[in-house]
C-alpha cells in the first residue's frame, strides 16, 4: 500500500511554526512561574477578547483522544495485580460458561456474553478496591446485560452455587437467576432494577440527589457514600440516560460516578460508525457541567505517546472513526500494523521494534486495571461536580475470532470447543480440555488466595451487589409531637387548620424529623397544601439547595411588605368583626378566629384594620 502522506487540511497548516513555538513556550513559562490558575485566567480573557473581535473559536468541549489522567497524576495501584487478574479471568470464564450451558440446554433462553467481557475490568476494580458494603455503604447500578458477570463473581465468593448458575433465566420453582437486575425477583441480591435501557443512569442521578437531600435535612449521614452507575455507550442514546445531566451538575452531586462502557457497539451495530461516540459524550457531559475522565488507552500505549514528539499518533487517532476502531478490534496485529500504523512513515518508525504479537497486545484503557483504578481514585476524590468516566473497551474482549469486536457478538450465545479452548489459553485458566468442552464452572478451594481475596472483597469493599440493610423500623407513633396530635384527635374532629399546625410541630420536633423523611413535606406534599395552609410549615423548613441563596423570591418580598403595612395600620386592641380579640399581628402571630397571618390576611381582618 502507498505510504505517501496526504495533504494537510488548511486548518492544520502552520504558516509560522516559529511564532507558534514561542506562544507555547510562553504558556509553559507562565505555568511554571505563576501556576495553572493564572494560565486559566489569561486563557479565559483571551477567549473573551477573541469573541469581541469576532474571531471564530474552535470547540473547547472535546479534549484530545488520549487519557485524561497523565502518568504524573496516576496514583500507585493498591493491590496484587497478578492475583486480581487471575480472579478476573475466573469470573470471565464462569460468566461465559453459564450462558453457554444455558443455551446448550435450550436455544430460547438467550443471555449475553460480550457485554460483560468488555466491562469485566471496570467491575472488578470497583469490587476489589472501591465499592463499600453495608447499610452505610455505596449504591451500585449495574449495566443490565452484564448481569452474568455479577452472578459469576457471587459464585466465586460462595454466595451462589452451581445449581443457581444452572438455572440462569429459569426462575420458576425458585433458585433461578433473573435475566437482569431485578429486586422483586431476587430481593436478597439486587439493590435496584436497571433495565429497561436508560433507567440506570437516570435512577442513579436522582438517588444521588436524594442522598444529598437527606444529608442537608439532617435526616441521614450520607457524606461518605457514593452512587456508582454502569451504562453502555449505546444506552446513552436513550432519552432517559441524558435527561438528568444538567440537574446533577446544578446540584453539584460529587457523590455520583457514572461509568460509560464505550465498546463502540450497540445491540445491532456500531454506536457511531462514522463518528466518535466518546468525543460526542465528552462534549455533552462537559457542556452540562460534569467532570469528564477519559480512559482510552492502556499502559502499553504510554511509551508510544512518549516517543511521539510530533503528535502523529494523536493525529492518526483523531482521523480514525469508530467503525474503523471496531475493525481493528476484530483483527490481528498484522492487520493493525498495515492499516493503522503504516499510514505515515513516522508511525512506522514509532513501532519498528514491535512484533505483530506486541501490537495485538496493545490494550484499550477499559481493559487495563491500573488505568481504571487511577480513574476511580480521582473520581472518588473529586469535589463539586459529578464525574463521568468514559472507558474505551472491546466488545467481546477475549473471545478472539469467535466474537471480539464483531457486529454479531452481542447476540452470541454459544461458542464451539475450539473457541472455548482459545479463551482458556488467552486467560491462562487452570482447566483441562475436557472441562473446557463440558463448560464446567471453576471455583478455587476455600483456603486458596484467589477465593480468600474474593471473600475478603465481598466483606470489605462491597463486592456484594445486594443491600445489606434491612427495612427500617417504623418509628413509635405514640411519642413526641405525634402523641399530642393523637390526644387532640380523640377529643374533637381534626380540621384542616389543626392538621397544618400539627405538621408544623412535626417539622420542629427533632425526634419526628429525624425518624423519617416523610416528616418534611416541603417536597413531598401536594402543591395545593404547600401554597395554602402548609405555607408556614414550608417557610420554616425551606427547600434543600446546594448553592448559597442569592435571590429573594417575590412571595418573600410581598409577605414582608404586607407584614409592615399590617403592623402600621392595625391598633393593638383592634377586634375582628367576627367578635374574637386579635393580638397585634407579626410574622408569627395569626388571627385567632380565621388563622390568617400577615401574608394571608382574611377580608374580615382587612376591614377591621382599616
């Protein structure tokens, strides 16, 4: 094939390289002398001035097609990488064996192999290092089609047995496993439902918001809890997936981490064949105000980027669309060398010392536990914004020519013996040919390092996906402020005004307010109640907000003005026409006959005052 370099597009031509180098050196000197904050300020002023001068500006929402976190910012990996890789390989095999065995029994059962094969490392790093179990632990929304991997992990931990795996998608009679996360069908296993498509990310956003609401109200301590949501890149095209992005950023939900498994393939084809779904999602999330972390390339690529002083590798990556990346995922190192690296002579020199096998072993970021760990580490410590991690993976990773990167891999339910043996060899599994051909499950001995690591992870880092918390007990209704209401209700009828007064007492009573979120009606009560008799209660217990109040509502202004006019015009001994004496009205004093306040005066009181 020809290696002649194509002409450079006009927008990429540099008419004065020396001047360009001087600008870059000046920026480097500024960062070194005065810091990144000063550089950000000057760039912002330059952009503002460019807009005034009508200079066309490039899009700044999409960053280069490389990892967001550089080597200098990458934390050390806290764990045994070799041991965790072995555990991950066993989980991969058991998940694959479960689906293959089910479809050997009946081709109508279905199931998915390729989704978890692409997301395995994303899950395992979370299980081993970040997810925390228990009533005050984290909340995890799992990608629906990756459920077989979660079952396989539970089998390795000893929470499920082989009999359960053999009843995958066969729940009649008990002991079976549901297709997707389903708390009604498996209440002791799953926390939340995440299928149908798009519900997981939307539910996660509102879950994170509600946890922040509970903390702001003083109803629960959720400061150390995180909400993790795993979703596919094809699933992000669902309207529900993008519906709450602005809300999460506006509420500054830094307790939320959304992990998008970007394997570039949906159920029936490429997500963006002639575009880049990762760059598109980065623009959407960054524009909405999220913290965006891209995990695109594994550590095998770091030496290549370090030697690429002219950024030809980065240029080649930007030229490649998702459909081509899928072709590279489905082919071997020789094809990748000829079609990707040989386009420019400089790239040929860049990989001159690498064999075809070395090129084939170049991993994408979502398959490198060290890179995934680094992204999770930064996401867990980021403050002030929700975080999205865009992790690039290969659909059907490890399935070889039987399914890796192929358009039909999502619907792959069976593998022949040759493909199964290749899978075993790829991940160095301790299985004989007979065990592979029979798709036998494998669980190490109880005292083996692999099994003990899984069990320890299940206890300490929330490797279990079910909620360990029981349903909270109902608070004693015959104590505190509620007892007064019950006592009064037994003597006379409870009208609308007395109900409002009781609601106000509940809001002010610490025991009742801390017992249940139902004691705070500001957001839960009907709008008619909030705008009429429940108004005073809502004023006392203002709405939760993450930002400092900088405006005064029109209702607040009107209430204050009405209170001032009432105090000025109403004599202390004025009497209501209905005959009941009325004290001087203040912001917290109501007319004894009609229960009106300065902000909700009745017509009788108005006539009396004038």
